[in-house]
């Protein structure tokens, strides 16, 4: 099977980029302005945040709304297409929460202790 035909590869296309899953996870909670996204994901640089948001908008996963205020404000939200990613994002969150809480008995002890210790 070609990589382009793989369903997992097709899905991961929308997550390519270190920060896209985190951006999408924040936007699944509701619309946010770029500054609020930056506060919620402080490790991402403004340049990279803007770049990743533009890519998500280009891929029709995120909608950008310019609010008619002075000065103009921009707000990002999941598009209808982007909202279809919510179940996947929720599953990723649950898996990570279970790992951090030590509830993933299948995880090797070295993994469980590393993640539980970082809480």
C-alpha cells in the first residue's frame, strides 16, 4: 500500500507540525484569539503559531474570523470539517490522562513512572 493510500497517513496529514494537535485541542473548547492560544501554549513562538494556524486554515480545519473592531481582532475556531476531529482529539487526551494517572497497565513501568513523575 502506498503511503498516500494509508488511512493513518491521511489523518496524520492534519497533525503534521509539532503544535497542531495542541492548537486543535485548545480550539475544540471554543473560539480563541491568537494571544489566548499563545498563553495556553506558551512554548510555541508567535511565528510558528501563526504559521501553523495558516496551514490549518489552508487545510480547512480552522476558520479565521476578523471581528469588526478597532483595532481589528482575529478569532480562530474549528471549522465544521475540523470539528470532525474532536473524537480523535478526545481519545488522545484520554489516553494521555490515563498514562499520567498510572491507569494504563499495559505501559511498561519505565514509561508509567516517567509520565506519572512529571505531573
